[in-house]
C-alpha cells in the first residue's frame, strides 16, 4: 500500500535532496549564489505547497519542476543577466556523492559540464548524472521527448569532443 502523503516528512526528505536540488539549480542559474537562492525558494515553496503533491512519481521530480518554473518566473521578472560560472567551478559544486575521481579530474569534469550551453547541462545532469528517464526529464523541463534526446545527444557529443581534446594520448 502506498505511503500516504501526510506520512512523508517533507523537511527530512528535502534535506536528503539538497545536493541534487543544488546541482540542478546550478545548471539553471549558472551561478552559485543564484542557485542557492533558487534552492532556498524551492524548499520554502515545496513545504508550503506540499499538500498539492499527488504522491505520483518521485518527490525530486516534483521539486525539479518547481525549481524550473521558479527560475523561469524569476528570470522573466528580474531580466537576469547571463550568470558567470567560475565560482561554482572553483568549488566543484557538481560533485555527486561517491564520485570516484581525483580533484583535478573532478574539476575538469565540472568545468566541462557547466560550460555546456543553456539547456544541455540540465538535460545531461537529469539523465546521465541523476538517472532520470527521458520522459521524466521532459516533464521536469517542460520540453518534448525529442528535444530531450536532441539536447542529450548534443551534450554528450560536446563532452566527448572536449574530453578527447583534453586527454593525453596513451600508447
């Protein structure tokens, strides 16, 4: 029997999802400060509107969708300028728990992902890093499945090209 919505402790679950929410917010905002503000807003909104979640699907998907909507609203309202990505790269904010790379490789990986054009980084993070299906990513981002596939293909191609040009030849 499914767990009733009231039985889920949204605050506890939010704490567990904070790293994922922050990584996703960073792909939207491109700036660590803006990403943190977005996460804080999403957490506040998620707690306030938790009664609207229908317990269908993953809580993180609902929160990602909320983050995307909030970012779009804020971008339109404030006409935000394109964000710089240096501060997030320096701090390695896209690291996933249990990632097994050395700090130099991790820094390069973060730089490669965050250097992707807007839209490609979010799709790549959701599908290849977080493990969401194409359908889930499409629902979260409000785009079609074909757009997810196209953006993911573009992101993978760019990352493969960047990785190839940076990796030393092995004999």
